[in-house]
């Protein structure tokens, strides 16, 4: 793992928020995400960045070199490396009001929850095809009241 400094500067809520974003794209539960998955996470978090910039960030931060950037090898980063990449940008960029606004965009039926079908639509739009079981597991990781839905309080 990387010699992580930013994670020690975050409070438990911020770490949990980043873990939830990371977990959404670590669908195989490997504890790591690929360059393309990282690009999707950043896009989902509202961070505008080119694929080339993602690759450059990925290469710079992958200090343990578990993500060899070779032509035919899928590169991966773990959670702590992910925090190094996104923490500053993410927590400087979004206020609570902006998070509420993003949540309301995902809550298509305006019932105060992001349900499985809504999450599936979001991920489909990001090019991430997930099975119903994968969607259920993602929601379970965030669902504090265990009702099978993501509430704004869970964010």
C-alpha cells in the first residue's frame, strides 16, 4: 500500500464517503479499481478530467506498483491510493448543498431514496453494466437503515 498521508487528514465521515464511492466501482470486491473504473468514479463524483490525466495521476500515485501500466495489462489502485488522488479535489469541490443536488438528480422519482433501478440506470449511463446482485451488494454497503435503498442520510 502507499505511504498515505491524506487519509490521516480526513475525518471518519469523509473516509466513509470515499469508501462508498470506491466500493461502487469495486464490484468484484478485489479491494482495487482499474484506470477506467477510476475515470468513471471521478466522473460520478463530478470531477472533470481527461482519460490521459487520469492515467498520469494513476501512474504517479501507484507507488506500490501493483498497477503496472503495460499495454495489455489492466492497471489497478487500492483504496488508499484512490484517496491520494481524489481527496483534495472531492472535498474542496462539493458542499452539502451540491451533494443534495446531485442526490436529487439520481433520485429520479423524488421519493428521497436512490433505489436499485435508479442506481442501475446511473451506472448504465456511466458505461458500467452490473447485475441485480451487484447492485444489491453496492446498496447494502451504503444502506444504513437496511431498507434496500440509499437515503440522503446515508450519503
